[in-house]
C-alpha cells in the first residue's frame, strides 16, 4: 500500500490534459506549488516505549514481530481519508505509533493487551488501515507510548460448516484473500466495498462496512454470526445460534466498536454459494427522484438484485452520460426492469464494474493536480432523503464555492437508503482547513436534516462530536460505561468512537 496515497504504486494514474483544463476552467484548480514530501522526509516523533515494554512485547510475539523501524511506523500512521493523505504528503508523521506489533494468535493478542494495560500503553487495532474517519489515529496524551496492533498474521480460514453455510475466518484476511479461500470451496461472502483490495475482515466488522453488493448480500454486520474478541479484561465469545432471545444482542457491542472495546480475533460469517455468473445491466432515469422511487419499490417488494446503484445527474454527467445512471448487478433469475426509464444494456454497467476499484487511484491523481477530492456519506428514511440530499449539497456548495458535488445511492433497505457524496474542488492555499470547514458544515446539515453521521464509514475521531449529538446524553453514558467495563485503563484506541 502506497504510504501517502492509495494501493499499488504501479497502478497510479495521471489525468489527461483535457481533464486538467476542465478542472482549471470549472473549479479554478491550479497546480500545487512545491513537491510533496518523500518517504525519507516524513517527520516521526521520537519513539517513546520503555525498554521493559519492548522486551515484554518481544517475548510475547517474537522479536521479528515487533517493528520499530521508520518504514513500519510510517505505514501505520493514520488511515486513508483525504486529510490523512494531505498530512502525509506534507511529511507530517506526528501520529505515528512507537512500534508495530504483529501477534500470530488470539493468545498473543490477549497477552499484548495485558502488558499494555498494565503499562498504560495505547493500542490501536490495525487491519488494512483504510479508515476514512480517523479510526486508526488515536490520541496519545496521557499514555506511555502507542503501539499499532496489526492483525495481518491472523489470516486463516479456520473452518467451514457447509451444512449451516458458516465459515470461521480470521480478521487479518484482506477482501481478495478471503474470497479466494472461500471461492475454492464454491462459496462467497459477497462483500465488495471499494476498499476491498486492501481492507480486512476485522476492519469490516469493527467499522460496520457495507459493500457494493449490499442490496443482495446485506451489510457486513448482517453476515457476522459469531465473534471471538480479546479484551483487556478477558476473552469474549459471542453468537451461538442464528437468532436468540437471550437478552440484548451483544454482538452489536463489538460490531462498530472500532477497536475501542477489544480486538476481534475470529469471526463466524454467513457465506453464500458462489453464483455461476454475475450479470450486469444499466438504465437511464429522467431524474434522481424517479430513480430513487424505482429503488424504493424494489426494496419494499423484496425484489432487490445483488447490486443496485443510482447516480444523480452530476455524477452521471461526470461519467459521460445524461439523466441518472442506474447500475444493476444480478446473479440469477430475471433482472428487474423499469418502465419509464431507458434501457442502456450491459455495457455501461460492465464498464462501471471493471473500474470500480480504480476510484481511489483517481483521487491521488486529482490531489497531485491541485484539487481536493473527498467523500462523505449518510442515510435516512425514504421520506427524508430528498431533504437530506439538498441540505448536504447546499452546505457543501456554500462552504466551497466552485465545487462539483456528486451523489449516488447504493445501499438501500425497505425503509430508506444511504447517500454517498463525492466532492471535487480546488485545493486552495490551505486544503486541510478548507476541507475541514466544509466537512463541518456538511455534518451540521446532516444532523439538522435528520440523517445519520455515517451509514458505513464509522465514527473514528472525525465524527465523535456528531455521534454524541446523535445518540444523546443517555447513549453517551452507555458507551462510556461499556468502555470502562471492557477497557478500564482506556488503552484501546483512545479518542476514537467513545465520546
Ligand atoms: C478508497 C476507500 C474506499 C472505501 N470504500 C468503502 C466502502 O465501499 N464501504 C465501506 O464500508 N467502507 C469503505 N471504506 C472505508 C474502510 O475501508 C472501511 O471502514 C473498512 O471496513 C476498514 O477496514 P480496514 O481493515 O482497513 O480497517 P482499519 O482502517 O485498519 O480499521 C478500522 C477501524 O476498525 C478497527 N479495527 C480494525 N481491525 C480490528 C480488529 N481485528 N478488531 C477490532 N478492531 C479493529 C480499527 O482500530 C479502526 O478503528 C473505504 C475507504 C477508502 C480509503
């Protein structure tokens, strides 16, 4: 993973001259002055762990699995939001952990937590590091150091129960690794977020991820039947039946816990048979409202295909089309049809499917060209979606002036859907401050319009205040009580999630 951008540096892309011209004309984008920092220019804080802590960690996981070199520290500094990338490009390594610890078993994870609790060392559970909400950027004040606990060595398919259609998988598996292991047995998870190539199963559960095929396969939290968690106060096994009336469902204390309550070391996940074929189809709707109505009807009649995604007019136009493009991916039976919309055939949808993991590379190219591009997302009930859509767009336009705000719907339910916005604007003199001011306005607009601060990116550090407002003082009290009970010394991901 590129330390200051996305993915495989070999797949980096450049913008065509006509795109650069368009950015300059439409948004006033000018090339950045000066070069971004190189790897060797990143300023790291002095490593702060005591020799005793380092020796204890080495005795638990083995000397080669405790890394204090600059390479490991830089690669575990922050996640992959645009502000994260901008800070790295400025050579700001101030959030780097002091060490990266790579445990190889549940027992080793538990032991690392025991030592770090006793020594008051902060621990950041680290999967693919693709968080876009500051989920791997803890506050270090008050701690005797910070370690990133990278779960990449926990990468096994432990077992498959084909009768129940369950697979036990470890959290360090990245999307493609997990699919490969399951596909070999004719099975699939069906979870394909845009970050799929680099994000891990543990991260999907801890941040309640939602993939591009969520219409048919559900969100990741829907797939989790059982969890094994290492906490500073002991091990926790959750989920022993498909459904249970034995009290509240405590799996949901762990799902979305963003590393603040424990480390997920194993998961029992619902799997499906690998479909013989994945088919694509595309439609053009006259308006975003008409497309949304068609989606709502499908969801409410329980006829959703695997993938259903509708772009608004602006997103469709930027992709070279007109009206509002709907992409349909289906795996069996007959695909849905939409009277009143234009049938475009499979080609536009196949093109989308082919390029669907390429977007983050384009973000790097845009940043290099002097633009800021970032995404934000929310969800609401169907009746509230039009107001939410307008409110967020207007807030971004008011804050940023010359800006392109695109939106799509790709996660939908009987009662509502999410809205996913992509924003492109000129970086300006201080891109960080400019974006953060706009994001604050958009978050405020989401709250006022009755949306949730996140449908699938999570809370992290960035959304903590908005989350506190969303759950209210009683909710904040509950979250703090859970934190105190599972992590009494507060070492797990301090500053993340819990208000
Ligand atoms: C370009 C891009 C596209 C994205 N597209 C999507 C998308 O389509 N859908 C979507 O839902 N999200 C998306 N995301 C957000 C992100 O990929 C998801 O939140 C993903 O679930 C994070 O997984 P990860 O393995 O990278 O976790 P990390 O970033 O490493 O961690 C995320 C959080 O989970 C915690 N954590 C990680 N592993 C564990 C564990 N084993 N136990 C306990 N806590 C743990 C961390 O401490 C952190 O708080 C995207 C991000 C980027 C950069």
